[in-house]
C-alpha cells in the first residue's frame, strides 16, 4: 500500500511554520486531555492538536474498518493492535483531510471547532499503556566509554557485546510523559574510600539520551520473529530520557545489573512518530564485526538518520545545549533488538516499549550522558549562566529534541523535557 501521507509536495490548510517538527508529512499519534477534561486519541499538524475521536464520530474515516470506539480511548493500544495496514490507511486519510486542496473539513466551521485544538489548550498524556519495557545497551561508543571508566580501558567492551544486543527489563510504572517533574531518588551509596554503604539522596543523578520504539502484538509465547519481518511490528518511535542515579548504580549493579538506580523515572516524548513518517530517512548502520549470527543478520538500510540534542536549563536560566549526536551511530538496530528479544520465544505485545540505550557519538560533544560528558565528574561542564555541572542539579530541566531532515521535509519528535526536584517528602 502506498504511503501517500509522505508526499512532500502536499501542503496543509492549517498554518505550519517552516521549522516545525510537525508538517502534514509527519502525522504522529498521541493522547491528550482537552479543557473539557475529555481524553482522546489525537494527531498533530503544526501547533494544532487533532481530535481523532471527533473525526471518527463525524465519519471522516468512512471506508476504513475501525471499531466504533477506536479513537475514543485513553491509550493507543487498540489502534496499534490493528496492525500496519490500519496505521497506514488512517495516516493517509488524515493527510487527505488536511490537504490544502480539500474543502471537506477546511470549509466546515462547525466541524473544525469540534476537531481542532491549539496545542496550548491541551495536556499531553502517556500515549500507550506500556505493559513491558526493555532497555537495550546498543551504542558501541557509550559502552566503550563506560568500560574505560569502570573497567580495563584496553578491554572496555565485555566479550558478549559484539555478539548480542545486550538489554535488561525495566519498570513500566515509572514511565512518564514529557513535562512531568522527577524527584531525586534515595538509595544506598558506597562513598569513595569507604567499605560500608550509606543511605541517602543520590548525588549523581544523570540523564541518558535515548529513543524508544513501540511495538504491536508480535507473537505468541514460544514463537520467534524472523529479522526480515521485525519492521512490520514496530509502530513508531519516541524520544526517551532514562534517568539514572550513577552512585546508586555503581553500588547495586553487581551481580544482576540495573535496579533502583534506573527505575525511579523514565521520561518519553508524548507524540509517537510512525515508522512510515521516518521511511525517507532510512540509512545504513555501522559495519558489524564479527558478523552476527544468522538470526541477527540484515543487509541494506535498517537504521534512521535522526539528529538528537540535549540541553540543560537551570532554574530561571536559559538552556545550554550540552550534546549533539545522531541515532544512526547505534551499533545494533531496532530490528536486531526485536529479533533478539523474541529469539527465545518471549512474548511481545501491543504497547510494549524498547529503549535504544544511551546514544553517544565518537566525539566528546556527542556523548549521551553526563557520566561521559563530565567523564565521571572529573571534567565539569560549564553552562551559559557560568554555573558548572558534573551531574544534574535540583531545579535543572533536561530538554531532549530530535528531528530528521532532508532537502524536502523535516520530521521531528518535539521535546522530551523534565525538571529534577529534591527528594520526595511525605506530608
């Protein structure tokens, strides 16, 4: 089925700024709350939110097989479960409805008042009910940097890293949408030079610049997904900040890996950018040596050229961009991650989320965490207001942005932004 929504010559009758992340060629999916406290599934063009539930009730999706309440729910899970054919039909139809040459909704003031909202008048929600969340560790540069800091610099990568997409299972209850503040976590910490831990607030709260992909129902328990089919089961992507407490992590991660240092908060951008929208930005990933096992082998373009940046904004101060990198540097692709995840028959469902792992480039200004940017606190970063950071301070807001761009179109993710607050105090 053609992806007509990607037509770069198409213009919308809604006003869209030239540098917008959300031209009519994007058409992401999310969930928002209106001023009338109505939760609805929606999309976005420019700075306008589109109520897909209202569009469906007004019969704008006539001819597409949808359940009556498909878009009148508080999550995208059912829509995602319907599969790639439905996603493409709906996205193509939205593009047609908002095409500058189509008067059907454009000239119907009554319908427009029901369907279209200014972004400032809606509150974005978590777009899916995330049943399971997996976080991978797929940036060779990031894994090498961490290995140099904490292990033998000459053997920074562990022996399994070039053979298997390493990952761990996170906690979905702590995943929040952009804009929700995060509290500094408490935990056990082993102070430098001490032999006994102490309990208190983390002194080394960090961000991790990641993306994540959202799946549809992939398999039944015991069934594997061939790598050639994995892209059919990936709905779309979001930006992700996997907040981390490095001092808690250092004490607790042996022998079973990340636990309380990672599960206190994970922030994601609220709009899911579909893989169809990102199709024009497919590119080749890094060469993989040694050659992966056959179940992980793929040829051609299977990653995406997505520009990423992180800024830190102290309270009442302008943000400072501290990192710029690109998703295309990731060693293991999303397809390889999903093929590996199901290689043992693990069931993957609609709304499951898979984090990429920290995305770092090869230069110091492209590292995806403060751990790397400050090299474990040895090289503080100076912000525009003159203050310095080894890690994230209370009152700081971490702002992540991402977009793909070529000579014809820009497809962006918006923001993933969260403020760090002091430890939670029970009243």
